[in-house]
């Protein structure tokens, strides 16, 4: 099965404290921004998202924001932002760091927080990294771990990834136990299917609110600018 929100929380020993009641209330009041029409994973309301990359990213944002001391109002305002920027690429794609930096820069300029990596798991190495990445959920360190994996240039074997996790404070039995039980097949398949539905022929690729945009010019900035203009009319 996919690792549950409860399991993510159990990984967080030693990490920042999260107000669980407030976190669950926010999660249960919001839908997954992937436009699947279901509530966020772990919601007390049904139907709830099974835990796609987008849903997991939103839950992680809520948890880490509260742990960092952001006010309820700040979190709720962020959850009303207009854009969902999705980067379709595997962690081990050598072009990912450049494309991710581009997406982050554009999002920051327009004050949007939803930049989500959607790895399609092209081979066993790529799927292995997704498993390692997801085992960082709920630790309070996921964002930093996520950045470390994006910056990493290989190798991508299990022993090297365990060393990298240890350096990021995610080593030990907890990581090993998670890796022994986690199943990312449904998550990877959802990312693959959304890439196919959007006609993405080559990766890395970027979409804004499900619409593909070029990564070779100012198309991402223009798409975000037009989104803001349309919302202000």
C-alpha cells in the first residue's frame, strides 16, 4: 500500500512539531489541486485523494508551514493561490536541476507556492529515488531532502542514496523500515497518465494548470502573467 499520513508523521521523530489538530482541519477543508475533484490525502471527508504527487505536496506544504510557525491565515491565503506548476521529470534526469530552478524562479516572481515535481519513474533507478523521496514525507525535513535529491548528480544506487539520506538527517532504521514497506506504483502511474493526457512527448516538461508550456523561452512567465491578469478582470 501507499505509505499513509500516519506513517509519514511517525517518520518525524526529532523534526519540528506540528499542530496535528490544526493540520487535519486544514487538510479536511481543501481539495487536491490536481483537479481530480477529491479532498486531500488523509482528509476526514470523502472521497479523499489516494496520495498523488500533487496531493502529497499540498499536505507537506501545510504540515511544514505550520511547523515553521506560519499563521493559519498565511497558510489559507497560500492555498488560494491561482497556479499549479507541475514539472514532469525523474530525479535522475540531468536536466532536472535547471528546469526546477526555472520553475521555482517563475513561481517566486508571481508569489505562487505550488511547484510540484511529478516523476514518471522511467526505470528502476528512477523509481528507487521516488521511494527514497517519499520516505522523507512527514519528517519535517522533506523540502530540504527534496532539494538535495534534485541537486544530486548520482550515483543513484541504494547505498549512495542511504548515505545522502544520512547526511540529511534521515538515516537509520526509520528510513530502512519505510523503504521496506512503501509502494509508489499508484503515484508513479498517476504521474505517467497525466503526462500522457497532456501530450507531453519529451521530458522534462512543465505545465501550468495542466496546460503545457515551453521551457525554452519566456512562456512560463507569460502563462503565469496571463493567469494573474485573467483573475483580476
